[in-house]
């Protein structure tokens, strides 16, 4: 994709890109990244940063020699480090005439469709007002239940949400390394062989590895977004990538773009429970482009409300789909197995005929999802 076609760009910056050998925040590297981003903005491009580094910055300030294990120590490091990280970003961008706008997110912000759209509107407003959105997971309050997982995944969610044309994931390696020890320049199709190349690398600072980067790359390419994994420690690599130089590994976008709402259902939101369906319902969903009716539901697990995203699993508990459910878990317990005309009197409110309408249902074979 040429620079002329790139209107909107998301850049994810890993912890090891932003820290020096002594594990303190590398101000000069952040300044250099800000200079590249400012150059792109001067050219009329919208640029958003998804940045790691808050915990790493806070560790040195609190005297931790290694990444803490205890949740409260991680959150304390994030609390101190996020302030420091944003200060350095703000100084660097202000020197180039741009403001830096902080956005801290958790998975809950993506689970709720209204909050999800509010993130989008906030980003749009920052971009209109000559600011660079600086996005990070809210590690100060995040727990396993509400965290996005890692900033590679968060970057994919943000790129999809804001309609980016390209996602650049900056790390401390030159790209995906092939079996011959050389950089894989282009990946057009994700296969098991590609994932086998994601060798585990020990890291005492960040949380992600090449595997999470590949998962994020696959997700954004399904949204029609090209992705590049490249070395962020090499000066000027962002500009070089945008100008078409052969830097890192490029992951080509899919030719068919999945609708935005269905992408949100598939991997932006986190399922609140599961519906178990019989073989007839499974066949109708997989081959007939049908809605899920109560008559095909065997039961459910989890505590969910109408409007939540849930998994759809077969009798062997294999996930086959995800969708926005029209009835709560307590209501499902009353109407499971019944025909539409039979369950209306059992529900205290007027609801839809379908448990999940086909327009709110996603068959997972079309998506890269860790189930």
C-alpha cells in the first residue's frame, strides 16, 4: 500500500522499544518516534499510538529490578509510570506543535457497544483538534476479567474501531523470522506453518510475544487493514515503511472485508456466557444462514443479559459462533427448546422471535479467534 493510500495509521509500540538497557524510559527514542509521527501528520495523515511502557517506566521509579508478579505491585508501577510516560510523549509532541491525548482502556470498554462507539468518537475529536491519541490499557485497574490481554490485541481492536488503513507493530526484532533465519518479507495467508515461526522469546518487561503479534495481524487483515511487524529500535523505520521501503514483515489485508458490527461481535467484545445448541440448530447456523431459535437451544451457562455477546457451542462444547443474544440467561432457562409461539407467555417482556438474529450472529470459521 503506497503512502498516498494511507489516510489513517495505528502504531503499536512495545515496552522493549521504549526502554534503555538499564530498563529506564528512553526519552530520546520516544522523541524520535514523535518526530516521525509529526512528519506524517504534517503530510495530512491521521496517526494513533498504542503504547506500552507504563509498567516498565514505573518499575524503575519504584525501585523494582524485575517485573513484579503481584497484581498490586504491577498496578502501582502502572500508576506511577503512566504519568511519566505521558509526560515524555506530551513534551515530545508539543515541541512539534501537536498535543498528546491520553486514552486508557479496559476490555469492558469494548464489550459495551455504546462505550465502544464513544471511544471512536473521542479519537475522532482528538484527530480533528490536532492531537495525537496515545492509547494504553488501564493497567492501574485492570484485572484478568477486564483486561484486553496485551497491547498487541489492543492495537488490533483500535485499528479496527477507527477504520485504519494500516497497523504498524514496533518491537525489538526485525520481523517474523523464517526457518532459514531470514526475515519473511510478506505473508499473504495465515497458516499453521506461519504460526510455528512465532518462537517464544523470554521477556522480563512486556507481556506479548510474536504469537500475539501474529494473532493481531490476522485479525486486522480480516478487517481489510494491512499490518507490518518491524523493528522500532531502528531510527526512521516508521517513515521508511510508509514510503514503501522493504522493512519488516508485511501481512496483506484480506480481499473480502467483514462488516464492522460483525467484527465487533467476533473479537472486540468478550462473551459473557454460552448457549448450547442441538445438531439441527448447528446445521442451520453453519450451512443455512439462519437465526438461532429457542427450539434449538439445549441450555446455557454464564450470567448474561439481553444485548450481551455470547458463545454458541455444540453438544461437544465446541464454539461454532458468537452473537448478540436477545434474552437473558434466566429467560433462556425458561424458553429453551420451545417453539416461538410457545414461549411468549413465559417472558415478562415483549422480545424478538429469535434468540439470536442472523444479522447479529457470526460464524467463527470466518475469523481468527482464540476460543
